[in-house]
């Protein structure tokens, strides 16, 4: 996924204090490695030195020194299941691999604590939405810590960004891509589905499944979505220029991402099931608001976990809860079961997979303990494999075979040590 070419002595840019031959004391290095002439004209810049190239889902992303990663976080209304865990373990692995390549990842993982599903769960529990969300969030953080998922650099909560959503809605109205009806503001969604290769019928089906209310009679077109939803009983409400109401789901994420990172991100990450409508509308709103395209340089949609071929869902009664897995298996085995596969592929969970992962983990630890001479070439080869769209299975094979420092390095990079 990410490849940072090794810096060769005498070829990289020198610093003012760089004593190496070839550095001219002004950060300039000549092709031959000899000092630049007094004219200060460089004969060639070795642009490969220090440049990092990410390839994510086939998309090439050049990175200089940091990577802005926006991750769609949880709606804190229920316990963590394996599907959630897989998404956030993969995003954590992406961030660790970026760091391994010498880029500073900056992960922003939001908390969707203003959400219709959360409101309904809080009502059932007889709790205020924000108190209910805070308790669920605490449990989620505990689950993530158990799996070795690092805390993100930014963790915006939707209820703190209502004002930014109002500004976003105003900007979209000014740009003529949104309209106001009965206290709600709707974003015109024509063209959003086709950008992600969906036809109208499939787009409307998914919109209905994810709470997009395609049958709302206030809309000009069923594909339009609420940036601002007029107040309704049983939901929190805030004042706005259009009367009391609450932010729409896609608009919340767009506002949080733009508030933290500005108009664009290097990678937008989340489960593949969020591709449409959530991510598609988020990107479309951000681009319409800022005029900056594309909003995301690359998308990291991790595969969906199924059970017997069916999507994991509370309504289907087939949830595999993280608590249950961690009660019976080491966290490292659960983590490696998630990571030892192509990240974008959907996969079916079976308990036997945990046994396979436990064996792989044991093999890695034994390889790490092997007393073999350091092999920088093996570490480099592993770095290239991870650069190849996070090819964890191949990197793991190589580390187990090479042993020593290569195995210890991989265990650290994958968060298994
Ligand atoms: Zn989101």
C-alpha cells in the first residue's frame, strides 16, 4: 500500500548541519554527490529521496510527511461486534503501516452521537441520548484497547459540530445545490449514485435501508437527503435559521471532516457497507461546498464480515460479539484473524479461523525469537509487500520464513507485539 524508497547516502537532501559529503549545507545535493557550485544552481533534484507513495485500492497517493485519514466511527448505541472490530482494526493497521513507511498518520475517527438509531435505542433504555452514547462509547473504547487499536489523533463528536452543519447547509443553499422545505434543508442528490456506479433503483433501495427516507414527500426528488432535519418528537433539537432541528447523518461527517482537515483528506476509511449512501453523499456535499475535488484522494473500504453468507445484524440474531471472542481467545489471535486476508474482500466468519490465526501468531512469535543474523533485505521486502495494498498474508509468510528482526518488525507494525 505504501512504499517509501530507501534513502541512499549522498542522494538525499542534506540539512544545514549535514556533514555528509555531497550536502552543500543549504539542503542541496548535486547529482554526483559533490557540493553544488557557488551559483547555487542544482544540476538535478533526486525527487525519489524521502517521497512516499501509497497505493490504496489501486489508487496511487503521493505523501510528503503526513497523511490525513478520516475514519467513519461508531454510532454508540450497541455493543461492539466482529464487523465493527474488523473495520477499526484495519484502519489501525493502515495507520501503523503509514508510520512504518515514515509518514505521520493523522487519524480522525468521529463519533456519531446524534443519530436516529441512537435516539431510538436511548428511548428504549429510558436514557438521555448523550448519556446513553457516553456509556456505549466507554465500552467501545475498552474493546478497541483490548484489540490493540490505538486512539485516533482526533475524535470529534457530532453533537459538538451542529453549528458547522448549519454553516454547511447555508453554504449548500447559497451554492444552489440544496433547498429549504418546512424547516428542513435537502441536498440535491442527482448524480451522486452514478458517481459510485449505482443505478437509481439500487440507490433508492440502499437509501431506504440506511434511513434516508426516500419517500419523504417534502423532497423534490427521492435521492435528495437531509442536511438539516426539521424537529421531530423523540429527537434532540437545536436552533437554526430554518427553525429547530438536527443535522443529517452524511452532513455531520462532512462537517466534522472539513472542520478537522479542511477541504480534502488523503484517505477516507470505513466499512464497505458505508460506501453508499453515506460516503458518496459525504463526498458530494464536501465537494459542492468547497469546490475542491476530489474530497478523498483514496478510499479504504474494508470488507464486510458475514456469518454463513449473511450480513451480521442484530435483527438477524447472528451477531458475533467481541466480548465473547475475547473471553475465549487471545486478543492477538482475533486481531490476526482479521488482518491475515485481503483487506477489501468480504469474508465469512467461522470459529475455525481463530484456530488458524492462533497457529499463525505462534509461528510469528517463534520466528521472532529465532537467533538469526539481521537481514535488512527481508525487512525491505516486507515493507514493499505492505506497500502493495497492505498485503499482510505475504508479509507474514516472509517474516515467518526470515525470522529474527523481520518477524519482530512485522509483529510491531501489525500491533501484535
Ligand atoms: Zn461518516
